[in-house]
């Protein structure tokens, strides 16, 4: 039973030692714990520091490519190295490393594919009121899209079973947190949340300038991910609204045309109604095409998942279905 803790890093030479030293090398139920550092084009000594700390594996990008690419490279490397469970943590030592023991427990007990650490953001002192409110709002919206309850969607402290890592896709270079929650919910993966602790703040976030930017970008990523599964529903809903407005405006014109002498004064209403009716119908047709494309993508993802299973083997997966038996830069 192998656990690999992956740490995506960008210029983390100062905080990486505390992060690595905080990670337990012995976890009940785990035979071997290894650490992987993904250096996402750092301009400081992150890779040298990681090597000096004795981390087991290092993947280096020659230039910064974004958290999404670093996360995906980490996943692929962990799978090739035979990881049965993958834990993701941040290089700024935000998360309390010993809580990895709690994080992996639901997977070891075969209750979950993915376990998300809940930082209980309402009790974090350095979070402003606005940031707490936005975190709660974003988590609620994304939980609704995913049809699962995740109180801290933005938490990057997560554990993935091998099955989950093989199934999940990555389509953004910004952040994986919201995307994976929506995808896991729509794909009916078992997701659990556990309460975790955090360490004192060491620096400002480099991922976004302010919480509003993060919520907006995460929301757009979540909506795009949701649209991959529910394209027809989304386009049909918008199309129905536009079509309904067109119908109402058209009925208004017919009223003035047949029951008053002012029909010729409302030609603009007739033109607007025609435009809205055509737009609504076009949206519905677009939804059908998008749904067909989404079905095609689902088939491709299924093929990709099966190929990855054949290439990498299933190994231990925590929770496993009965039928289921990139570009990485330079690896040290």
C-alpha cells in the first residue's frame, strides 16, 4: 500500500522545508509514504531545497505553466510510480501535515473515492469577512452543481484513491478544486469531507489577487464542467426564457393589431418578437448539438480512462467498482 503526497510548488524555497517536515512518514494502514514535488518553473531554489530535504521524487517544468498543469503532471507521475492513494497539499505549509492520517482513512475503509479537507473557514482568523462569505457562497453554488455537499470547495488538501485519479480529467490551468468537485458529483464518485487543521499564514496567495477573482474563475470553471454533462438542460433553459419573452411580445403586438387601431405603431415589437423567437429556438438547437458533443466527449473520456487502466494497472483503489479490475517536464 503506497501513499504519495504531491506538492505543486512555485518559488517555495522558504516554506517548503516546513511543509515537507510536517508530512508524516508513517501512516496507519499504509506501507510506504513518498513525497513528490512538482516545481512549476520556479525561479528560486525550490528544486534544490526539495532535493536537500530528501523528497523521493521531483518533477520540474522549465517555465511556469499554471497550477492545473502541475497538478495533472503530479497525478500522472504518482500513478506511474504505483501510488494507491494520492494526497495533494500546498507548498506554502497552509495545511497541517499530520492530518493526512485523518484524510486517507475513508479511502482505506473503502467508503470514498475522494476525501476533501474542510478548513472550517469561519474560524480562520486571517480570513476577512468578505473572504469567508465568498467561500461559503462559492461552496454552496458548486455543491448544488455537483449534487454533493462540500463545505470547503476551495480546499486543496485532498486525498484521491487510485480509481479516482484514473477517472478524473483536468481541463484548466488555473485550479482543480472546483472542477474536480463538479466532475466527481456528476460521475457519481463517492466524496467525503473531514475536518482538518491549518497552520499560521506564511504568505499571500499567488493563485489569485483577491477572493472575488478566485470565486469568479472557479465559478466559470464549474459552469463549464457542469455544461459538459448538462448542456441540453442549460441551453434549453435559456432558450425557453428567450422564447417566452418573444411569445409575450408577439401576443402584445397581436393585441394592438387586432383589437386597437395602433397596430402599425408597434411594428418594432413584431420585429423584436421574431428575433427572440428565432434566438430561443436556435438556443434549443444549440443545446441538442452541445449534448451530442458532450456524449461524444464522455465516450472519449471512457476510452481514455480504460487506456489509463490498461497502461497503469488498477492496483488498490480504496472504493472500486466491480467491473474495474503529458507533458511532465523533467523528472528527477
